[in-house]
């Protein structure tokens, strides 16, 4: 049965834990291709279990919607495309193990995926060693396209600098200059805290403290007690996924929202949907938003995604998966080959067409550091809203205006001789 003839809810996307552990879930080609045609294989590594499971699942479903469109349009180089999905559980070591399996055993042509910045960095290094094209869908740390940029790696999601620059001035102007951070203790959180702190100090503000919480923390009480004792004007919570759900729920249970403003950098629809109304608060940044009535093709994507998801609207994570798989197909068809170096050159400067970009300002993959230059969608949470109307986009900020240049980010791209 073609996988797109059924509704795909969360259970269908994930299968079972046993199925995920057993190996790659293969999503077959759709369309009419000669039986002799060898499929082009894309390996996708994302967390389908653990703290970031909801985010990884959304990326995978977005990629599967794109897979359907690519195959209906003739595939890659006239060949059908298959998507092989592996569960990383957001663990860098597992992600690398799965990447080697996909390249060496499953013979995939390209790699994509990641939610955790730590797994994105590890996959980037592994892809270079494997001489395989890799597109980081959702690992944000500046390092990926900054000081640790690699010729085989591109990135669709934004950098942590862009996330913080998207709403820093609003938070500073609205809520005050004395900030306290609760930060996930790995690359993503460290980058966010460093980027916010740099902007805060330049504006004359003060960092009152920074509590480091391990990934997967469920009890944030000790960190919240430290935050209360510091008496900041703003509590910046930098956790993500289930950790952000837990930290925001507990912050409001402690009553901290009555004592200080609570906000942060990255917010996601999956998180807002999982929160009780009392914990839906603050100003944040989204990287894409499903309700853009004046933007062509967005409604078409929303309709296709809702049909595949059992009625859920796409999130930014869904768009990451969707745009990334389309970008791979566009680059390969432009290069007219699956050769890694040719793919890299075809991706450098690639502009996403409107039906893939689904936002203004002509997003493109910058040649100098392989970073997609798109937009940020800062705004505030609608506490009494109902799904999916849980966030108000206050502005659409072009990343070209707030992002660092490749040189400023520290990328010195080198290629094999």
C-alpha cells in the first residue's frame, strides 16, 4: 500500500519503539517509474523517541510530504526517491552509528536530519569522513555553519544567533535589562546563552546567572529556586522540546510568571500544543509559521500536511523536513548527478522556489558557509488561544538583516583538493 493513501498520525509516523530500534523505516516511492530504475535513497536521522521525539516526528512527516511531491514530479534524475528514516534518540553517538549504517549498508546517496545540535555536529563530521552530502534540518548551534563548517554540510534551520537577534531588542525594551538564564547543557543551549549575553552586555544589561540543566531534565525546581533568588527582570528559558514543556509548566506552578517576565529564543508549535493554558506565555521566536494568508503556496502545504497528519497543521519542524528534501532534489536535478562535490556546488547559492520557501524574501543557501538565509517570525504566545492559533507573529524579520556574515560567524570553508 502506498504510504500516502493513509492518514499518518503520530502512531503511524513512529511505528513502535521496537520497529524504530530494529532499523530504518523505508518510505517508498510514489508515481510511475520503470521497474528497472534504481531508486535514489535519502537517509534521514532524527529523534523519534526521547525528549525531542515530537520535533523529530514533525521533521520526518514534512519530509514525507515533500517525498510525495518530488516523486509525482518525476523524482531525481528521472529515478524514484526513497526515504530511509532512523531514530537517533537525539544521541550523537547513535546518530553517527546510524549514518554509517545508512551510507555503508543501505547505500543512501544523501543524508539529512537532526534536532539536537550535538547530533548535528557529529553528523556533520561523519558526513565529511564518509564524503557524503548532509543537510542539517534542525540543529541550530552557530558552530555548524560557523567555526566548525564543513564542505559536505548545509543547514536549513537558522543559527542560534539569528534566533536570539530575532527578538532580543523586544525583550530588552519590554521587560528590562537584568536577565537570568536556564540553559540546556550542550551545544544548542550554550550557543543561545552566549549569543543573548553578547547582545545584552552591548545594550548595557546584566547577566545575573546561568543555570545549566542536562538534556532530559524533568525536575527544574532547583534551577527555578536559583532564578527566584537572583530576582531578574527577565527569566530566559532556553530549553526545547519536552524540556521546555516541563520547565514552563513548573515555572508557572512556582508562580515565577507573577514575579518576572518569562521568555526565550526558540518556541515551537509542538511545545505550545503540549502546554496547559497557564504556561503558555512570553515572547519568543518561531522559524516558520503556518498561517501566512498573503504568502503564495502556504495554504497548499497546510492542506497537504493536514491530509497526511490526520488534521494537524505543519510546524516549523515540518517545514524544515519539507524544504530540506525538496532542496536535495532541486540540487541533484540541477547538478544532473549524485556526485557529492557536484551536489555541493549545486546547493551553493540555491534559491528555494516559492512553493518550497513558503515565506517572503527569497530564502537561499549561502555559498560561503552553506547556511539557509530565510526569516525569523518573532511574536508572543496567545495564552487563551486554541490550537492551532497559539502564537501571534508580530513581525517577519529577514535573516539577511540580523545574521552574521560567514566571516563574522567564523566559517573558513575548505574543500578537498
